[in-house]
C-alpha cells in the first residue's frame, strides 16, 4: 500500500494511506536503515510503500524519490549531511511574530535563503499583528514585499489574514517554517482549520 508520512517522532512514522485515508504507525524496515545515507531516510511529506503488520501499525518498505524538499546541509563525519525538513512541499510559509518574540531580520533572511536554495515558493507571514500597530509591523516586514515576496499580516487571535493564508495554500502542499513561539501551530488551527493544503 502507498501513503504519505504525516508525522515522525522517535523512529516512528505515521503514514496516511492513499486509498483509505487510514493512518498507520510505522517503523522502517531494517534493510532501509542499513543503507549508507547522506540525507534523512524518511521525513514528513515522503511518499512511501508500506505493509500492514497488525491493526493500526505497519512497516515502511520503500521511500519513493522526492520531487521537492526543504533541506539544509550540516557537517557530519568529515562530510556533509543533508537534513530534510519536509519533503514534496510546494510552498513554504516563512512565519515570524511581529512581537513576543521580537522578529530578527537576519533570521527571516536565512529562512528565505533556504527556500530559495531549494527552489521553493515562499510567502512571509507576519503573525501576532494584534500586539502592535500596523505601522510597526510594516516597518519590519514591508521590505520583503518591496523585494517581491508576498507578505501576509495575520493574527490567530483576531482572525486577521487567515482567509488570505487559506487562499494562498489552496491546492498546495504547504509547510509553516519559523522559530518557536511565533504562532505556527495556532495559525494552522485557526478558524477550525486552514483547509486543504
């Protein structure tokens, strides 16, 4: 059976099956783990072939080639290891708060560079806009609109910008990316769901 990895934690992979939408908690077959790798074996977004072992559980038999990926390289063992953040994604939502925590422009730049390096479309999300005046948010994030990035000003608390995010991700496999505490999880749950994407 084929499916997509929806969650990964501590060596377990939750795979949603293509035909039934059932989710199986899976482990990797031993032969996959033995392969010498310079990148992650399996990550969220990977398309995989699985075998059901017992009700609700299975084993990943094969990881299909990735069409797209969001990744970064880090030194390891005298060479380079490619850390895959998410696979087969169409759009990266580079999400930062306008306050609490304060945004750092250089960090925003780094996230955008990673998206550019991976040839992925990127949108800048300026979240928690209920905490500051519009002018203060635009002072930091307006530069990205000037250089061609779409910028969406949002608040998971008030609902500001949620429809714009929903429209942007419609029909696309999307990933929120950004530091801790900026409201990625709150945005994704806003108004019951952002819908397909």
